[in-house]
């Protein structure tokens, strides 16, 4: 089976792709490689923008996985225009040309951010999703666009993932547990911004397994699925990360509790993914911290801008603005 992974050079793709290769799938990755390339040499590489692909480029693939776009709220708010293009238009365009080219399955990386602010309910996929922020709106728009292409010959699976955490060769330190781990090791302190807020947490191993379950699901399955390892309050996550680090590394960590308002609050049911995809999570906060402890020498250069998506986006925007002004100077404008 041939699979094209768009945005496969990112945090999630860098863990998923070795697992797909180990199952003997033929994998090509189309990516702009904003964060470098940490993929195994066995993966085929197309270093380009999704919008530069045509239906002819997609002939011969069985499945396409979309993992691209601006992947968090700070990026979306920094560049709302790009956010709507990369998170809503790009997955729609890619699904449209994939279907045209005869690809039979499309898997879309959605997010539980689409649920916005909920109170005292365990949300399932039938609950109407409402977000008033650019990232959540665009992830929902992308999902709506790709889901409407589903039919008996074109399966579409959307995975609404909780916050992914854990070690990846393309590391991110801007995801809740990874951030707490970094500040615990760097400053001996974990800051909890609002202990009452609920977040579904997803270990990166569970996230990759949810994609494998989707790739290998019966051809007639389409649908939207919540994917998480568990629901936690941010206060509980802080306590669990602190005790896991203290136990595993034998150091003492301070906890600072704040009460900053948040615009996201939700806990999700993963029953549908268990029933239809046979997705059962294995990870939890302790296992995520264990993966960070094991690999911490790989990302101990804590301040590297590549680990913080918003810092990298600002660098990219600045360098393209410089290029535009130097072209304008060269043209005598
Ligand atoms: N990480 C999470 O916690 C999380 C949670 C829910 C959903 N998601 C979604 O999962 C997907 C993967 O997340 P991640 O953390 O691996 O993201 P990431 O930011 O690490 O990777 C995104 C990759 O997409 C590439 N890219 C972006 N736009 C592109 C374009 N137009 N053409 C080609 N390549 C492009 C980038 O170069 C990068 O390698 C994203 O769609 C994100 O919105 C992530």
C-alpha cells in the first residue's frame, strides 16, 4: 500500500512514519520542513507546498494522511490569514485532488479544539462543535470540507485529537506536558495556569496508533472520532508531572498555581473510536513523562526556537519579509 503523508515532517509525523514503514507500507512525505527533516531515509520526500501538488501527482496512492498546517492557537492568532489557508483550504484542496486521482482513503488531523468551551459534560462526536477562535474554527472548516467528499469509493476519517505530548525526534516544547517538563528541569518549577480547566491528553504513541488503526480500518469506514489517552484537569496534570519527575529523577519541583482564564475547556468520550476503529489508549501522564526522561538529552537545548512553533513561524515570516524587501530594493522600488 502506498501512502502520502502531507505535513509528515512534523512532530506527529516523525513518530508515525517509522511505525508505518515498519509495517511495510510505502511512504512518501510532502512537507515544507519548517522544523527540519528527522524522517528515516526510507521515506520518499517531496519538499514542496501542498498547493503545488496536482491530481496527477497523487495517482497511484491508496491513502493520503493530512498532518500539515499551523498546529496551535498562538500560530493561528499570529497569522489568522495563513491559518485559514493552511488549516481549512489546504486539507480541502488535497482531499479534492486525492479523490480525483482515485485515492480511496483520506485521514484528516483534526483537534478537540473544535469543542471550544464546555462545562460539566463529556462530549461525543454528535455534540455540535463551537469555537470562536481562529485555530478551532479552521480545524472544523477543514473537517467539514473533507467529510463532505466521503462516499462509498472515498473513505474519509477525521481524528479529533487531544493535546499530544511525549518525545518525538522533531521535538515540540509548546505542548502542555512537554512545557511543564521543560520548566521543571530548567527552572525547578511547574506553573499551572488554571487548575480547573479540563484537557484531553494524548500520548504521541497513542496518537500514532490511532492513525495506524485508521489506515488499517475496513474500507467502508468513514467518520469523525475523538482520540485521547485520558481527560485530566490542568491542576491534576501539574501534580502528576511533578510527582513523576520527582520519582523518576529524584529532584524536588515547585508548583505555582495561577487562575488565568482560558477559552478552551472540554473532556471527550473516545467510545466511538474504541467501537469502530478498535482504538484503545495505552498511555498516561506517567508514561509520557517517562518518554521525556528517557530522551531528554536530545532536547536539553531548551531554548531552541525550533521547539516552539510560534517562534519558528515568526522567524519564517521575518525571513520572507526580508526577502520581499530585498527583491523590491533590487528592482529599484
Ligand atoms: N500536536 C498536537 O497536540 C495536535 C493536537 C490536535 C491536532 N493536531 C493537528 O495534527 C497535525 C500535526 O500536528 P504536529 O504537532 O505534528 O504539527 P507540526 O507543526 O509539528 O507539523 C506540521 C508540519 O506541516 C508542514 N506544513 C505546514 N503547512 C504545509 C503546507 N502548506 N505544505 C506542506 N507542508 C506543510 C510543516 O512544515 C510541518 O512539518 C496538525 O494538523 C495539527 O493541527 C495536533
